[in-house]
């Protein structure tokens, strides 16, 4: 969800100009995204890190994003399922914890009820001076048509 500003124009290009008739666009936690991509079940992904140890040949850095802390209500810990999996042991003292893989739900919760957690910044083309900035990557499977990959790169430029 946080990478829609990069993904949707490319999906529009696929449907309008590249002859692609069907696109399914889903939101996954990083661990699930990596699992599905590694098994060859996804052709094109947008992510903040390359999945697995394999070096992929079809990778393009689209921009950068940071995880910005939110600390507006100490009674609620708000996190993604990925964050919860890595921080579960540290949460024993938390009053209440909200977990969602939906960025839109977490953002709305922070706006309506407050909480403590992180939200990704809006993606930007240029790297900021913050050392906490993560790349936003577009990665295609090795089986994606090289012609289609070149077309996607020309749209992104």
C-alpha cells in the first residue's frame, strides 16, 4: 500500500500500452512477498529489499522511503504483522497491541486513536540525508519478458 504511487502508474502502463489484459495487484508482508516471489508465483514486485540470497538481474531502484516513528498515545502499540513477528518478545509490557498488514488501517488508527509505532514515509525519488532511508525496488522474475521489462523501465524513467 505504501508503494502505490510507484506501482499504479506501471500497472496502468501494462494495461493501457503493453498489451497486458489482466493484472492482479496485492499487498503482502515482506516475509510472504519473498516466499511467493521465491517460488515463482509473482512476476513483478515492489519492495524495500531484495528477496533471498539470489542476485536478481531485473532490479531497479525507484526511490526511497523511511520508517517514521509515531508516538501519540502510549496505550496502543500499532504494528504490521512483520514488525510484530520480530518484536513479539519486547511487547510483554504493552497495554494494547493492534496488528494489521494494512498500511491504510494502521494510518487510520494513528489518525483516529493515536499510538506508538512506525509508518513508512511517502516514497520519494531522491535519497534523503537520513541514514534510515530504505530503497524502493521494482524486481521482476527472470521469466518476465525482457521486452516488457525494458518497457517498464522506460515508463519509470
